[in-house]
C-alpha cells in the first residue's frame, strides 16, 4: 500500500509525530526493561536512551534515539537530537554489553546530533567518533534498526552494527533534505526535490547494499503501531539468531571481521590503477576498474 | 585567496592535462585578517603565515606536504582513484562528474585527499592530507577508500599515521556513501590501534562535520594550527538553530584546547619538529602478541610477552 510513495512522502511518514518511537518498540519488545541513565561525566541525555532487558529470551542492551509525541515532550527530548553526553552514555552501555557478553539492539530515529553551543564545547564530533570506533570493534553482536529518521552522523553514531534494518517508511540521509536544498539551491523549500535526488528511502539504501533488509509497512507504522513493532521484532530476532549462529559456528572473531569487511567495502569509485611518484612519473597502466559495494550477506533467510 | 597560491610546489600531485603553471615571483599576497602585504616568495618562506598578525592561511595539499615532510621523501599513492557517481547526481544542470573534473583541474588532484608515504624529521609515516580546494574537502567514497588504504599501508609497513584534515563535511553528491565513509575510516583505525601504531591528527582551518565526527578526532594525539576553526556543526548552522550570537573565539583551536578536546596548538613552523618528536616517542612500541593468547599474556607479563 505504501509502495507508490515518493521520497518526500516517506520523509513525512518518517517524521510523523504519531509514529512509534524507540520507547514504543522497547515497551512492546523488551521485557523487564530497566532504563539506565547518565554518562558519568556530565549529565543524562533524554534524546538518547539506553538500558537493559529481555528480548525474546535473551538479555540485551538497548539504545535508541527518543523523540517526543508532542511539543512538551519534544522539548524534554531535545527533538531527538542527542548531545555528547547521550553518545557517551551509549558508549558506556556498549562497554557494559561487551563486559557481560550481551547483544546490542539500537533504534534509530533522530533528525541530527544536537548542533548547540554546549554540544560543541563538550566535543560533539569526538563523542560521535568514539562510538563509531567502539561499535566497529565491539565483541558482541549488534542489530541496528532505523525506525524513523536516520539523520546523518547523529544517527550513524549508534548504527554501526552487524545488520542494518530499515522500516519501509524510514529514511537515512547524509543531510536533511532541507539542509541539502539549502546547500544546492539556497532554498529550503526545495526539500522535496532534494529528498528525491539524495536517495534516502529504505528501498534506495537496500539497493545500495547499505541496509540489509527493508521491514515492510503494508500500512504506515503510525496507523498500525503494534503490528509494525511486532514485524520489526520478528526481523530483529531473525537477524540476531543468524548472527548468533555465526558466533556459535565460527567464533566472535569472524563476526567482528565480517562487520569490518562490510564497512570496509562501502563506497563506489573508479580505480585507474596509477601510482604517481613525486616526480610525476606514472607507474602501472590505467585499468579503469570500478568498485561497487558488495555485501557479505543479503539479510534474508 | 586561493588564486594567490598557484605556485607549483615541489611535490605536486599531478593530474591529467596538467600543463605549466608557473607564476611570477613578484605576486603580492594580502593577509585576509590584517591586510598585510607580502611577496609570494616571502609568503612561501613564511609558510603562508602572516608575519604581522600570525594568521595561518589555508594551504593546498601540495603546499601542506611541502611544509610538513622532509624534502624529497613524499611518494604519492592511489592518485588514480576517481569518482564513480553512484547516484548519477545532477543539480542545477551540473553533473557530479563534471563538477569533480572541474575541481580536479583547479586543484591538480583527483579528489579531496592526497595520500602517500614520507618522513617527518626522519620518522617514516603514512600520510593523508586533505585538499580543501577540491569541493571543500568533502568526504566521499574516494576520500574514504584512499584513507583506509593509507591506514592499511601504515599497518603493513609498521608506520605511524599522520592525517591532516580540513573539511566542509559530507559529499552531498554521494549521499549515504559519503556518510558511511565516517564509519569505514574510523573502523579502520581500530586495526591501526590493534597494531599499536600511532595516529597523529592535525586539524587545520576549517574542519567541520563528518571529518570532525570520525577519524580526525579518534587519534592518539590531536594537534591544531593556531586560529583554526574546528567544530561539528558550522557556526552559521549553530546561530540559525540556537538564535544565539556565538561568543568571540568560539570553535577556534585555542577554544578546543581550553575545553580539553585537543592536545596541542602548534604554529606551522614548529609542526615538523613537534610531530617528529611525537612519532619518535610512539615509535618504540613493539608489535602486539598475536590474537588468542594476547589478552592473557598482556595482563600477566606485558613487557616480556609482547616481544616476539
Ligand atoms: Zn595578518
């Protein structure tokens, strides 16, 4: 039913305030969830939540961006834009997951990392970067699910995982369509056109080999929240079992190596095969080979 | 300002169709901060630092390499990597490939990162230097791949990694492939760390967005040039979003040092010596013991166990 939607329609759905947010997924999928607070350095961020609970028979660590359902909530949640302390809380919980050998589930739904003065003072860039390296090397499985808005580095910071799943009406973008339109045409009103050319839908990202699976929304998530959440839970469980199987048969080193290979392989370029020495001498004849992203796994059974 | 820096440096990375680009020596260069004038030859001798106010002008990749590494030691790698345009991106009637090609003609590089090996004060390094003139040194697939290869080259050759970064952020034209380079490059650094090889990151003006939020701030030592503006969000974005006027000196190298985000602010003339000293200090680290028993031996008898 939602298959005919264009990119801008999906942006609207991804941002719909009534769309299930991370806590809705957690409340429905994670039993006996205990939210854990604070980065032990500065504060507790309400835009990035984390905790521990039981996901279908196993203890997991859960992280998620949390948007509010109304203005009052959104002010408390900073519209789902984490500050550095949110990312540092996430890092603390990732370390905890490694210590207790627990899988990490993340729910992605943020317009961006917070761009405020305080965030700059406290090292927003560094906070995100430290998470990228920690998650790339963590010795536990992780499944990231983009449930709404995947906003640039703010989303990426808790998305490094063995599998990236996307709800059909979720988006994942290097910059918001509005920001992109401002850069390209100096006009934020061109956002619908920018959304189109940026190729930010779940189907686009699956096509690029960046998302491992698109979780269908036969009816938009906000109209059937419970069914959508259960469908997402089923997909997460299936991928988690698959990853756990890899660990059981081939060991955690293989999983970590496979995760690295996945990210190592992302990108498209043309290799003209030349190495140019300092005096300008070109060695090796150009061969013009083109690299395209190749995934280790399709994500389906 | 860039136009004034056209002199062909000693280790110029070459690009196809690159002809003579010699410039008369009597060209005047004006400091953008205090309007001081100096001859281009003097500016070069002063490493493009204003003798009056100390303003550090932006450098091309070639100029940066020229001013940082031991003369005649730079060998460029992977210069043949070019854009593939996975989105077939066209905006305002201009195709991405055409835009990149025109940037390449302007800067004499194929993309925004120049990589190779060199030595700095006698210390061998794997080096990666941004070319800000190439589409604002935005990080696309070529940038990411070249940087990862530079990291792999460091691991294979047991070299320290020195990155010099100045960037406007993401390469919009590659959309999610651009964003994912943050993950790709930073993940590669985990391997460099496992090999116990140092990453020294030099941040130069201006450095923002995805580069600040990835490999450039995951380093053993982070150095910045005086006055460089460095941050995650750009000043204009912050002012727009927060409707606040930014305080004086916000996001400068000195501000970052004060807030504990970087290790050192080092004037350009002292960079080779300081980086060389750091490389020497870090260079004594032995290769770690191999995989399985590493964790156990590391905690038991670190010094002994690590020597093969
Ligand atoms: Zn000056």
